[in-house]
């Protein structure tokens, strides 16, 4: 059991459809593009993928089996898999688009999850963070609650940018663009496009 399974009810997971940051994500890929998401939670992007009329296949992956199970129930038309974002099972260049929404904050380091998305995606990798970045040059791991039960990371923008710039075959086209959302204020985007 992980923090998410122990402390949240997947069936009551906070649904968000058609928010400003989600409009932005939807505007970033074509109607027929296929898409894989890491840390998908209980189907929030699947709701939006449908809402925005996307026709391409969607696959949601998450390390928490309870979320994946709930997502299957809600969206049997899509693919779902229990997977750690550090090790995706997909072959190279299987999907047009790779997506992470409020997920890489929890993976205890961004390198592997971002490299995995760049490995399995062909066209674009869309990264959305809600935890702000810092000007410190260290990547800090912070506990969210007193017990340190759920850990999230605050990353150094300098280290993150130089890491993204070092990924072979990809260009960073959007850097730390904040798309405000009334409900969840912080949504910082980074987008990589295949060269
Ligand atoms: C804040 S929730 C975001 C969920 C969803 N993307 C959304 O925006 O509603 C963070 C998610 O990351 C997942 N997660 C945490 N560590 C992970 C890992 N190593 N690999 C894959 N998913 C992970 C959790 O299970 C949880 O569903």
C-alpha cells in the first residue's frame, strides 16, 4: 500500500474537466494523436481527452493499483496499466504524446520519468507541475505531512532546465509557462518536441 491508496478514495478522486490548464494541454496535441500518461490518478485526463473530442488512443499508467482499477471502471474504452513512471513497459516510440500532470513531483527525481516519456513518445512530451520550482541549486525532497507519508519534490529550475536541454533528439519549446487555474492555482508547463 502506498500513501495514495491508504489516504484517498479512488472513487471520490477530485474530478476536474475543462479547466484553463487542461484547455492548454488539449491545444497541444491533435485529434488523432495517441497519448500515454504517467501518474494518471483516477482517470482525470481520460475525462478530458474525451471532453475535448480526441479520437486517438489514450493509455493511463499509475503506480497505485486502486487508481488504475477505478479508471478501468470509468473508462473501459482506454488502456490502463499499473506502472512505476521510472520503468514503463512500452516499446520505444509507441505513442505520439507523453503526458505528466502533477505526477513527477512524487516520483522522487525527474530524470527517469522524463527519459521514459521521451523514449516511448514520438512527437511531444507535455509536463505539468503544480509544485513550484526553486532557484536553489539543489533538488529538495520535502514531506507534505508531519509523518512524511506523502513525499513530494521541489526541484531546482536550473538543474531541471539543463537536464531537459541535455536530452538527445528533443528540444524544449515551452519552459515554465504558468497557466493559471482558479481552482488549482499553479500549473507550470514544460514541453519538449522531437527534433
Ligand atoms: C497528485 S496525483 C495526480 C494524479 C493525476 N495526474 C491528476 O492530475 O489528477 C499524483 C499521482 O502520482 C502517482 N505516482 C506517485 N509516484 C508514482 C510513480 N513512481 N510512478 C507512477 N505514478 C506515481 C500517484 O499514485 C498519484 O496518482
